[in-house]
C-alpha cells in the first residue's frame, strides 16, 4: 500500500507548483458563491473563508454576564470567552468540530499516510488554496486506498484537522486567526496556555499540553516554521514565522524547569497608515502633515512612551513618509516593521544559544554593520543601550581650521573646512567599507553648534586631527570596520588612515598661467590689434583706454602687457576666440614675458622641487630674485640645467657661508617669482602646489627628485626634513600615490621656539617603489635592508594606532563643521590625513520614556551614556500615551516637541512643544513656533512661506483621503508617492487634476502656521 502511495509524490506535488492570481471580489457574498461553484466544479469539499469584518465585542463587564462567541476559522472553529465563577476570571475556549472514535482513528491513519506521501515542506508553498487542493486530493486518494467509508460531513471535519495540523500550528492555529489576540504563551507542561487579548487583557485558555513529548514536538515544529534549529545543544529559539509573528521558545527542562515553553507574539499584518491614525484619533492631519515634511527632509525623530502606547505603530506610519527611492536599514530585536520600500534592508537581532553566546547578533553589532550598508535612513526598533550612539552620529564635527581633502578640478587639495564652499563638481576621497577601496564621492558641508571642548588625537605615524568628543573615527575589530567616538579612544586604539590615493586624475601637459596667477597681465599685441580692427578704435578704447599702447610700436617702444580681465573683456567684445598658446604672461607692464601655455617639463618639476627644499625669494619691495642653494656639484649642475631650460637664463653663482659653505644660484624672473610665491609659498609657509597632486606617478617623481635632492635623505630610512608643517602634511599625502604610508616626526627646535618635521619611511618595498620614479643625486648610504615594520594594510587602508589623546578647552565656543558624504559616510581630514566619519544618516527610533525630560535623562545615563553634544542631533520627540477611562482606551500622540539644543554643562534640553493633546476635548492643538522648520528653511535655502504652503498641501491630501475613505495601505502609499512627484497637484483646478487627487482641491485650507497665530484642532 505505502509503495503505491510513494509513487504518486511527484505528480501530486507538481500540481501545486503553478501559481494563479486569485480573483477579485466586490463583496463577501460574491466570494462565497464563487467558492461554492469552485467546489462543485473541482469536487472540493473543504475550504477556508476568511473573516473580513470584525465583530464588535462587548465590554469586559458585559462579557462577565453573557460571554461572547465569535468566528476564528468559520465554520469550523470559534472563540468562546466566558466568566468562570470558580476561577473568578475569564476563560478562553476554542470550539471545534467534535470527532467520534471512528473519525479519530481514521484521522490518525490519514496523518500517517500523508507523512509518507508528503516529502516537501508545506510551509514553502505560499498559495493556501493550492495547499488545500493538494491536501484534499491526497486525502481522497488515501481514503480510496484504505477503503474508508466517509460522508461529506465526516470528510470535511477530518479535513479541518488535517489543515490545522499540517498547514497550521496544531491546537494553536485558531489563536493565530483571532484578530484580537496579541500574545500566546505556554509556560510548560500541564500549564494552561495564556493569551493576551486586546479587549480583555490576559486570559487563561482551555489548551493544556499534558504530554512533554507532544509539547517538545510542537516547539520543534515552531523552529522549523521559523527556519531555525533548536535542540538540547542549542535549546533556545528566537525567530519569526513567515508572516512576521515573533516566536521565542525553549526545549530543554534544565533551561526552563517546567519543560518546553513558547511565546508567540502576533502583529498587525498590514501596518497602520496615516489615514488610519487620523481615523483612530491617534494624530491629527496637521500633525501628520508636519511629520511628513520633517521626515522627508531628514529629521531625526524619537518616539517615546510606555508599554503598549503604539510607539511601533506610529514608527511604521512615519516610515511611509520616507522617500520612495531612499535606502533604508532597520534594526529590531523583534520583527515588527513592514515597509513598502524596495530598497529596504530589515535587520533583526538574534539572542545567543545558551550561556556561551554562540550565534548572538546584538542590535549594536547590527547598527555598526549598518555603516557598511550606507543607508539614507536608519530605523531602530527600540533604543535600550549603546546602540543609541549610532543613531546620534549626525553631530560629529571638526573645527574650522582643520583641513579636509577634496578633489577640485581633478586636483586633490587640502582646504580648511571653515573656508570650504562646496560645489557640485567637488568630490572627496571616501572609503568603501566593503571593498576597502578609496572612491571619490560628492558631499555637502554642514555647520553645527559651537563647542568649548575638543580633543586632539595623534597617531603613531604622526597624523593628527582635532574633533568634537563625540566625533567618530574608524577602527577595526574582529575582521570588520567599526566606529569609535573620540572620547572612547585610548592609547593604542586602532584608527584607519588612507594607505593609497589615486594618481593621474589631472595629468596636465601644460599649465595655463592665466588661471594660476592673481592680477597677471597678458602680452598679445597681435590679438589686441585684431580686436581694435573689429571693434573700431573708439569702441576698443571704451574697454581699454589708450589701447594702442598694447599693440603699437612707437619710437622703438615695445607694446605693454594688458590686465587679464580687460584683455578678456576686449576679446569677448570683438568675438575673438583664442587659446593660451597664442598669448604670453607678464606680471607688470614691462616685465619679462612667460608662456601662458607653460609646458610641464621634467626641468620645471625639478625646479619647483628644488625651490621648495633649497630655495628662497627676495621679498624686498621691488625684487623678483629667486635663489637656490646646494653643496654637491651634481645637484648644482642639475639646478643650473633646470633654470636654463625653464627661463632661458644663466643664474649668478656665488659662494655663501651662512650655514656652512654652499653655492648660491640666483636669477630674476617676475612671473616665475609670483608663481612660486602664490603656489609654493615661502619660508616656513612652503607647500606643494595643488597642480602637482593631479599628475601621473612619473611626473610626480620628477618633482620629488628635486625635492629630495634638496632636503631629503637616503639611508636605512628615507627621510625629508622641513620647518613647514603644511609641507610635511602635503608630502605625506603625496607619497600615498605610491602606496607609501610615511611617519611624521615632530620636534621642538631648541632655542628657537619653533618646530621642525621629518617625513620618514623605511619598508623595503616602499623604498624600491619610490626609487622607480625618483633619481637621487645626493651621496647616500642607501641599503636595501628591512626596517622596523609599521601597521597593517588592507586594500587602500592603513591600520594606524593612537599615540596620544589631548583634551582641549576654550574660553569662547569654537565653530565646528562637518561634511555629509552621500553613500560612503566618511572623508579624510586633519594633519597628514585621518579617516573620519561624517554627518550620519537621518534616523527614527522608539524608546521607553514618559516625557521629553525622561528621554534626555535616559540617553545621558547608563547604560546608554550619550554626551550632550551627540544629543544635539535629535530634532523631534513624539510622546505617546495609552489613555484608559470607563472601560475605553485610546492611543494618542500626547505631544510633539522639538529639541533646539542641549546645554553642554547641565545636559538639559532646550525644547518647545509644537503640538499637544487636550484630553478633556480629545483634540490636538498647535502650541508654538517650529524651530525645526526654520532650520530646514536655512539649510536648504527654502523660504518659510514655501515650506508652510507645502505642509498645507500635504494636510489637504490627508483630509481628502480621509473624507473619501481611502484607507487601504497600497492606495495611501500611491497617493503619498504621487504627491512626492507632483506637490502642486493639490492647487490645480479639478479638470486639470489627476482623478485620484482632484477631490482635495475643494478641501478647506486651514493653513499650518509657525507663528502660533492659528490653533489646529482635530476631534
């Protein structure tokens, strides 16, 4: 018999593999008629008709007198709640079809047969109707094989129990169909199962597991449905059923002494949408319009309240306001959120299996991992501990003087963050934390509240950065990139710095001197003459008086050089297009000319390097003398060669005795003098010109040859000495194009009150790579020997360590700034370059607290312990309340408060209530001006009137959906997204509107106000 059954497996299972779209019904009656016809047509006798309308349940007092019965899986099972006078409490019983002894025996044999036939997991098939068809066909086949004689009624009763125990969760399945049940719990063997009822609270049920094996098997089944494993070795289960219902269970009696246990926490399948919240009275349309705007524009929102106040429900509602295309990462310990966004990564924490901690994934670990996922919005199910730090990352800042590394015109530059004016073409080098590669990313600048307390972090390689105490630096733990607050770092802590930067981003062949020199002049008599011919002399003179002196040769006098701006205006007026090759540059009217299109030759690059190392400028009033100094004959000859090639001049040569005997080579050249002064600096302010950083490795090598043949050393370690801090930082950065991570040593100069800097590297591979591009002329003692190793390198990242931490205090607050780097969330800043975390992603979360004051206190005390500076990131706090009176209950947003600032000394919040709930009237009232909207207006450059009009439109749309009873989640989402694409549709005439939104054109426009002039009510 069983062999015949087994031969049918494949054909039977294939029949359920094809999916069909379920029909759409206009009414329940139509659906029932369709079901009857389908049964008659297909010969099916069993089916599940879902309950589409909820029964209005009587009050607890009335149930004590009369009890209540309502359907669960009609017409098979019903809930029967009544008062038990012996227990003095309500009891929940499930009414199911009664089976005779004959029917019970047949049911057990059919179950055994099904186990032999079905070798696939029924939970893998999502179409319940197909499952029912599959089961009924198999039951019909088994009934014929066993030759059972069953009436239709008997077969339907048996089919119900087959459905309950094979597709469902056995005796617990009816509870899962009760829309009023929130929690189902079994505390062990011979203990009644309890449920938590929305209307009647905690109730004992009639279900009892008297057999420990039966209970253990059920817990194992729960684990399988959660796609988890549970055993004596791993006796704890924490998972979710396919519909998101949370399951926690144990299987070993030494873990839970009463035997196996389970807890099933049910959640609403379809989350509440904004229209639901208005209908339930949880919030008003004005409040939701305001929240819609601030969430869409990146506000950080915290939802607080007690147990069962609706925190998660309102969190899910607010998540619908996040832009459709945004990447969202959510972190929960219990899967409760349900978002319609495609680009959503839902994370659920996992507790450990037993005391060893095996398999544990905490919320904090998930939050740290979220940095690698680069979200646009972060949602935290509930804040309990140090994971709060990740949510409040948005205030990480550095002072105005700290330099950040940016790419401008394909040139890497170090610019003080306070002076940085971001443009759309600007990029910053940022780390891809998944690939360990540096990429170029767009960014925005953000200013934060001034601080009196900062920290200076210095690394073992000599890098340093000054940050706010709560700023994050990147670290590395257990094979993953992590983040740590500055104030949490210790000496020896790992911090990440770039190990490589791209070369050749702007590998120029020529320099356009007109773009490099301030106030330069142009010598181009032929072009000026052509412009005069086209414009006429009088018209040309209106642009440039005495224009003839710039092209005519009177009495042997050569033409003068014209100011660049005047020359450009003259050429534009005459419609003359010219190139840099056609003009020459001077710095005054009669100085020597220099090609405006200056070739970047090896000699020019070495000459710039020689000047930075061993050169000086005569800064006298009318002087333009450039001097170079050297002792070694080979270097002196190369300097002469470079001067001749670039300027065409033979330098004057003399012996000097300032710091020992050396040779001075000097020459005059005004344009080159200004070029070096403006782009390479002088004295202790020397630096590497910006255009060097975009060149190829080969060209950079020519520059470094001149630099290192001046103040460089070639020994066991290659070094470079300078008194310019900026030059030391620039050189450290430039060496990264070769993958060389150099160390900066800072020393006090005895008796001078100044410092000097030495840039060193000694790894054999680094020295070999360096010598591929640099030609030393100095007599040296270079040895291809190993030196003491440095930090670890992975990809483009070097693992440095903290050498020193210094706390800085200021009498007057210091302005601090940050960058917002979309996608990567990091940038390079500070002396030498340290990888810094940027302004974080907008966040939403829930938290157990009864008021704004409680929130601020909890966030600043253990186990969370956030600094007041980090709390400045918090924008909006919603306080939820569950009001109960005379047998009625209601969940309301008690207040919406905005956090303007946190006092650093006291930790107190400067907060203002924007909306409040009036319990006596059950209405909501606008209660003050909005600081958050004012800030958004300033940051985004949007006039306040435009913002208020936008919020008013959003309110009109919510009102229109409410009046038209548009409550289906998919419809509400559709209209929210329509508004995002076309906000002005609300103001158009009906005939010009889309059908979906034409109705709310005539809605009353109760304008939202930030001035407190209007009171907003909703009853």
